[in-house]
């Protein structure tokens, strides 16, 4: 009898049934889809710009607008899943993502495409934070860790495949086909969810979704981004620019007031009084900002400044995404042996130095090798943010802290892309020439490298502090 029980337990640890694999596959495809779509787009920006006869820097809204709605609605999407059912919300997200992908593929101008991408970010907010929750709710035994690890591994695969897929389709098919590629992925993932996943919800979760908070923070940041993006055209002291700045500031103040008074806020702003938590969150945000800038600007540099084809640029980009994906995947194991803050600082130091070397590197083979090192450093920097911050907050506020961290990373990344596009145009002196101005792009990337080094330095006081050993790392979602 005892042997039989041990054998059953061992089998339970090692084996997944066909239904179990279908659940894992549904969540894995959902994560792979979101990651692959975002990383494929970066390589397509110059091709889309040529198709629409518009400066590539004008298309930064395809990246920042998507990230803005994703960041503003991510917590709302996760909370909606807890309240209304995780399978229900993620399936609606997949359907919405597929429909909007078709709309993106049919875009006739840049405005059409930008608006569609903003809506697509809202659909991604119903997928990105829910996919892992579906798996953790389904597996309640010791197989949960392996199941979640598989889902995150597919997320890393999506990160690696994105640039290559974007390059291949942009060069040999069409950038529109990349969006259409999302449709079968969404269909298969939605079918598996409906067929094999039972709907689960958190019976103790509140019913408030804080839509006013999500709308005001998104509106405030959008107004500020428009001011930064258009200030050079309108004039920095023009009525339009000042009106956008004022509207953005007022909406963000209103957001703070809403968060203080609502029973179930989008973000727990009281955590901002926790100095160590804020320090680590800002460091992680810096890593994600650097990642976003490198992903967007290097795509422009390789294709428009160095003249590589989209496919060749995609192959080079594999080095960056594989490095970042590998660092993200192994970060949890490393954090069991070293302090997460120290690993983050080391990663930011590595990415900062690597990025400086990259801007003075000409041979493509060496550039690719350094690119991989930059990816490793960046991956360590942002992947461990959620782990490091968890040790600085009480156990009852871990979920709120994780939500604030992920939202901060995505929203600040969106703002950085908008600012970088404007700075690039100013340095170049022309929005038409900005995307092919190697010197201007390298200057902005050197600024990103300095930012990474400053982020590493900012973590030093925390590393020096004598603290108790950190708890085992918690699962953290990959960042955009």
C-alpha cells in the first residue's frame, strides 16, 4: 500500500495527461503569440514606413501606443479574469486580438494602423496577465512549477522567433501577413481553452475593475506623449503643446485622487512610500526602457543606416532576443543562489557597457556577438524585478506590488519610446532622415547605456544593506 502511494505520487510529479498538455498548450500559445507579435513588429517598421511613405519615427506610436494600453489595462484585465472567469476573459482577449490583427493587416494608412494597434494592446491586456493564471489555477499539485515553466519557456521562444518571423515575412511575403499569422494562433489557443480548460475565478476577489483609474492614467500619459511627439512641429511654447502638457498633468493628478479614494485601486500608491521597493522598481523600469529603445532603434539602424534586408536584420536580432530570453528563463534559478538586486545590478552593468561597445562596433559578426551580451544583461535586469521587489513588501500586498511593478515597466517603456523618437528627430535635424542617421541613433543608444549604468549604481545602497536571505523567487511575467 505504501509503495503504491509513493509510486502514484512519483507518477503525479512526472506525467501530464493529454488534457493537461492541452491546457499547457493553450496558455503557451497565448503567451508565444503576444511576445512574437511585439518583437516581429520592430523589424517591420521601416517596411511599413516605406509602404505608407511616412518617416519611420512617426510610427513609434505602433510601439508606444500598444504598450500604453497594455500597461494601463493589464491589471484591469487580470482583475476581470479573477471576477468574471479566467477562461472567459482570455478567450475574449484572443478573439479580440485576432479580429484586430485582421484590421491591422487591412490598414490603408498609418493612422488606421496606429489606432488598430492601440486597440490590440487592450486585447493583449486580456491575454498577457491571464495565461499563467489559467495554468496555476488548473494545476494545484507539485506539477504546477513545471507547467508554468513550460508556458514561460514558450514566451521566451516567442521573443526569439519574433524578429526572425518579422524579417522573413517583411522581406519575402508582406508585413500585413505577419498580422494575419496571429489569426490561426488565436484560433487554436481559443479552441483549446474552450475545449479543455474549466472556467475558474477568485471567489474572494472584489468586483471593482477601476476603469476610471485605467482611463485617466492612459489619457494622461497619452496627452504627455502627444506633447513630446508633436512639440517640435507645433512649437514647444505653442498653445497646442502647452494644452497637451496641462491636460496630461491634470489627468494624472485625477488618477492619483481616484486611486486614493477607490476601494479597489488599479495601483496601490501607498507602496510608493516604500523606498527600497521604489528603487528596485525604477531599476527594473530602466532595464525595460533600455530594452525597448534597443529593440526599436537597432531595427532602424540595421536596416536604414547599415542597409541590411529585413531578413538579415532579423537574424542579427535573434542574438538580442535569445540572450534576453535565456536570461529571463534562468533568472529564477540564479536568484536562488544570489541576491536578485545584485544580479539586476550586474545585468544592468553588463548591458550598459555592452551597449556602449555596440555603438562603436562595425563588423557585423562582432556586432551580433555584442548584441547577445546586451540581451543577457537586459534580460537579467528586468526579469528579476518582480522577484527583488517581493522581499520589500508584506506578504499580504505581494499581488498589489507585482501589479505596480509590471504596470510601471510597460508604461515607462511606452513613454521612453515616444521621447526617444523625438530626441532622434532633434539630433538628426529632420524627421525624414532621422531613421537612417547612424550618428543620431548611436547617440541615443549611448544615452540608454548611461541610463543603464546609472540604474546599476542606484541599486548599490540596497546591495550593501545587511538583510535576511530572500525568499524563493516567485513567478514573474516576461516584460515588453
